[in-house]
């Protein structure tokens, strides 16, 4: 018996890979570890907690480690993420003012 991904999971993976590829310059500007972009689940987890709370992260990277330029790139990337049609949730990793600005644009 072989294992096959469902068509929906395969399509979601291709969509995520396209998002990462098309946003590579801003991703590089964030200074975030590659592991955060290895899947949509990892990125969602990072935005939800400011770290990889539910996934293995040998570096124990936290959003607080970003300098102001990197943080601004993360805000830009997060805006692109929701603009690309990914489901809205409050990105707790971001400052309250940035959360509010994004909510005004993307929340329900």
C-alpha cells in the first residue's frame, strides 16, 4: 500500500511554495529561520505565538530577536500573506498596533 497526499493537500502545498517563492526577497529581509517557512502550519504557528510553539525548532527562535528592519519586513510579509487569501487570524507575534491595522483590512 502506498501513501498518497490528497489533491487538496497537494494543491495547498503548491500554493504555499508559490507564495514563499514570490515573496523571497521580503522573506530574506525578515531574517527568520528557513524552518518557519517550511510549511503553512509552521508559518501560522509562528505568527500565532511569536515562535514555533508546536513544532521542533532547534534554534528556539523568537520574534523578539528581530531588529526593527526585520520586524517591518515581517509585517509586510504578513500583510502579503493575508492579501494572498490566507484565512485571517490575529497574528499575535506582531505588535498590537500592527494587529489592529491588519484587522481593519482583512478581518471579516
